[in-house]
């Protein structure tokens, strides 16, 4: 195939997707501005296609049985050509209904009668499209799907060819709708949408591990179906998939020169660039980022209609060079009615939608949408883990670009200006340096030599420091890779006694994962050691994550029996959050510091935190789920404080207030029962003490038998259960 014919095919494929005549003409005006003959050939192909469609529409009006059994059997060839019509058979499958159509294939719902009776999806090449290139791509999709076995990828059941040689294959019938439509119709909130997205990432990771790049990830290729009432996304249509290291078939078609493969709105910059740069799995990461952007905002980063209208060259330039708005900014720019509808689909107030997307989700999406693929997530699994970290209220690996990176972007966009400035600066610096050097040489030669020696020593020290920092970053990166492969023991051994010397989100995430791994196995001393590193180096996150990190370390120290370590730990917690006006931070500080009985000085130091929490949670009448959640836990913390102060009746009152809020958080319920038992024992209420202690013990021992797990903020983290268990041991005299 020549370069000219390839260009014709690419333009024909792009133009035939535009059903609006004006849009099609505008596209051809832009794409063929300097080649009238090319435009004439493309318009001829479009006209021929239209005539063919009209012909086949007319042909299907005839009874196919007449074609087969007409006078003297005169039309067997026509009957064979209509083998894809509804009601006919292909092999042992009866075609019931056309359910989809792509550039070269048609998908039917069909019925299999033997050896089992079931409904399936059958995909067959269109009449007139069975060229070598189309058959190669069709065969590639069949073998790509056959390689994979994942609950979120449609399975291939069989393949074959019709009597006239048109290839087909049989797939699992996915009874569902595209993911964006499913989410909007069912009004899924942001958390539910992210959980569906994580399943899609797992499916794409499976494909990548099989050596397959999808290259056309978009909502219409991800259908959501219900299994026993549970939504399950299914990835379909690997029609333009590419094998990364395994030949799909001997007839696999290499992507034609200057032929766009994919859907423009979801296409990665390297796909649009059409250069010598090979397409790898990170192209799918970009498309996943576009999908996540659309799930969160209801819009794609670049409007599909505007891309197509702008013409081929402008579209490619936009995808390669233009930075999209962050999701929160995109939502903020929506008009009133559109913003309200978008928020209603996600069960949130319009003003809350922007704040939900700001921060973590903005960072995650923009990291996946990086123009430079080396700055994207390395794997789909890495992207899904960052989304899960966000759901778990943990720090995400994605973060805003550094100032240096933004400066590099600015320089790259204005190379001519910066080259001129640089040349002038070099001349000025050279002249200034020469005159200064001559002056110092004549006036202060000895002093200059001393300074140079000091500078050399400082440079050596800086070099050693940078080398140590580079080695530390390399080790934490290697450990993160091992964690992504669930090799926790290997990652823990690999890090050994490595000491981090500067704040880092990546390092904190690695050490937090290792600490939790130890904790879930009741290995408390190493868990406490890992969490100690986390609170030391995680200076980049806000109060929410930081306070939970201190709570993790506190329960690990107490559970490990390290009383001296816990005694040193409590003043450090108070110093870290001293002066806070945030009631949630205040109540968590109380909880962290009161796992064991305090002395009078510590109680005095905790007074400001107690006042802040008591005022905030004394009379909460909100209907907000978050505010009720924090008020319920805040009441537990204040109750514990009152018990430690010896105010047992007030402790009982705060426990009852916590019970009035909600019953859906099991570790909090268990803790309240144990606290009530402790307070009522001091009040002489023996029967109530036994009843409450029995209920708390039942919940905590049941969880202990099932085993600890990471959990989440809504249903309870593992350290919430350990917090209750520590108080239960105190109530039973097992400290």
C-alpha cells in the first residue's frame, strides 16, 4: 500500500464517521486544502459507500427464501451475500437482532441451539469490507480476546467463517449499557464511579500482561451489566488492539503510515503524533485518564465535535500540545443548568462537586493525561492503586508538577525568546565573571583561594548528599514496584533499615503500606517502626492523613507493649497539632493520647483539644453524612477524655450521644460498649457493666476471629478495631 492510498483510507475512515454534511465538508476543506485530487478521490469513495448502503437496504426488502429458492435456483450467490441478515443462520447460530456496527464489522445477537441453548454475540465482517487489511485486524481482535480470561473482559467462545469466507467470531453476550450512561441513569456518586473505574483498570492491566494494548478505550467499549444486582463493567471491542510482544496472527496488520488508529477524543498524544515513536501500554493509560475525566465531570478533556471540525492537522496539534483544564476547573466553568444536571447525576450539591474534585482527583487525572508519557503512571495497576489510595483517605502518588517542570514547559514553548535571553545572559555573565576574577586575583588572591577550597568542600558534601538522596529514591521506587506486585515481604527486606532524610509522598506511601502489612499480621514492633518513619517524612499532606498516621503509630506502640515509646510519643503528637481549631484533629489527638491512662500534666496539655472537640460535637444537628460521621467519633473521644478525668457520668452521656448518631460503624459501636462498661463499673452499675462489656467483647472477638483487614473510613479502619481491643483489654484487666 502506497503512502497516497494510505492517506486516502485514513481520510475516508475519518470523514465517514461525520454524518452531518456540513461537518464533513468542513473537515475535507481543512484536510485537503492543498490537494484537490485527493479530495476528489475521497469524495468518490464516500459516494460509492452511500450507493452501496442504499443497494443493500433495498436488497434486504426481498424475502431471502425467494433468493435461495427462486426460479430454477437462479440466485444462490445473492443468498450467500446476505448471510448476515437477521433471521438467517451462520453455522449453528441463528441471527436474531443487529446490536452494533463498526467500521468493518457488524455485531448480532444470535441464538446457539446446541450443545447448549443460549444467547451470544456474533461479530462478522461487513460485505465489501473483507480486504486483507480488514481481515487482518478482525483476526487480531479475535486472537486478542482469546488470549484473555478476566471477569471484566468479554470472553471469546468460538470463531469461524461463513460459506462465502467472511470471518466471524462468537463472544459472550454482554447485556449492558455504556459506563457513562449507566452511571448517570443510576445517579452513582463519585465514590461508586471510582470503584467501577478501578475494575476497568484491572481489566486493562490483565490485557497488558497478556501483551495486548487496547488502543480504543472509550465509554462505548465499556459496558456495565448487572450480576445479582451488582454492577460489573465489561471491556469489549479489541478491534484495533495491538500486541506488545506476542504476534497475534501471521496476518497482523502493521498500522499504516499516517493512519489514525483510535477515537480522537480519547486518543493519546503519541497516537495523534503518528511518528516513529512506538505505541506502548501508556497510551491506554492516557485513554483511561480521559475516561476517568468524563466519569467525574461529564465531559471529555477536549470536545469531540470541536476536534473533528478543526481538521486533521489542527486536531493532532491540539492532542499533542494543548493542556486540558483540570477536572475541578472544567466543572467550575459549566453553565448553571449544565452544572446542576452534572451534580444531580452524582448526588451532590453543585458547589460541593468542585471541592470533591480538587486536590487528589485533579492530580490523579492530570498525571494520567500527561503529554510526556514518561510522566504518566507506568501501569494501569499503578493508576488503580492511586485511586484506591484516594478512597482510603491516604496520600496519592500523583502530585502537581514541580516548578522546574513548569519552567521546562515554558522554555519549550518559547525557545526563540529564551535562546536570545540566554545568549545575552551568557555574554553578561562571562564579562562580569572575567572582571570579578581579575579584581579578586589582584586584590584578594589568598582570600579567593580559601573561598574556592570551601566551595569545593561544599560541592563534595552536596554531591554526597545528592547521591544519598538519589539512592534513597531509587530504593523506595523499587520497593513500590514490589508492593504493586504484592511482594510485601520482599519490599520490607529490601528497605531494611533505610533512613529517609527529606519529606516525600512516595516514601510515606511505601512505609505506610509496609506498616499496615505488619499490623494486619499482629507484628507490632516492626509496624510501629515503619509508622514512625511515616510521621517523620510525611510533611506534605494535610491534617486528615497526618492525624490518621499518628493514630496508626499509637495503636501499634500500645499493642506491642512499648510503654516507654508510647510515653515519648504522646508529647510529640500534642506538639504536632498544637493550636489547631479543627475539631476532627482535636478529637483524634485525644484518642491518640488517651489509649493508656495519662498523668495530670498530660491531661492539662490536652485541655485545649478537649475544649475544641466538646464545643463542636455537643449539639450537631446536621444531615451531612460526613459531619454526622465525625460527630459520632468525636463523641467517643470526648467520652474517653471524661473517663480519664474521672467524670464517669459525663463519659456515659457522651457514649449515649455517639450511639444516637449511627449504628453502621462496627468498631465505633464496639468501642462505645467497652467505654460504657468501664464508666458504669466506676458508677457501681454492675448489671449494665456486664451487659455492655459482653456486647463489646462479642463484636471485637468476632472481628479478631475473622482477621484484621485494611477497611475504610466509612465502615472502619483496622486501627479503629485495635483501638477498641486495647480498651477491652483494660476493662478485663489484661493491660
